């Protein structure tokens, strides 16, 4: 697999995770929808990092490198850095938090934001 193939694979996974999140939301599975929204963003950010020769080993490393190299430099709007961090925190809360459930009011507005993030990253690629 070439570097370009791997970048395209990650971008395809981003769109697939976004579609999965929509299916989950249609069935009121809000915590799992948050998980898939985070991963949709994560896969897109990974594609961007790969394109620029940046390797990371952890989710926090991905978040840190994205913030330092793309958000703080102005290559990517800071609202997307905030969105990615919020989704990271939400995913942890939804996956590991006891007695906590997201709801439609929190999750639904994130769909458009995540799609714009993915499309913004795609344009950078």
C-alpha cells in the first residue's frame, strides 16, 4: 500500500464512520454515535498527519500534533481544534462514564461540524 493509498483509506474510513454515526443516531444510540463521530474526525486527522509525514502512537498524540502543527499555525481553523478536543472528551465520557447518556440535543448539531471538518481536511490533502 502506498502512502497515498493509506491516506485515501483513512479518509474513506472517516466518511464511513460518519455514516455509521448517522445510522446510530436514527436509532437513538447517542453514546455510540458520539464514538463514531469522534472516530470520523480521528481518521480524517490521521490522514492529514500521514500526508505531512507525522507519526503518532496515541490518540492524545494525534490531538496534540493536530493542534500544534495545523490549528496553532492557522492552517486549520481553531474551531476544528476545539471540535476535535470536545469529541475526544465526549467519546471518553460516552464510552467509559458510568450512568451517563448523551442525547439528541447534544449529538445532532455535531454531525454538520464533523462533516465540515472532514471536508476541510480533504481539501488540505
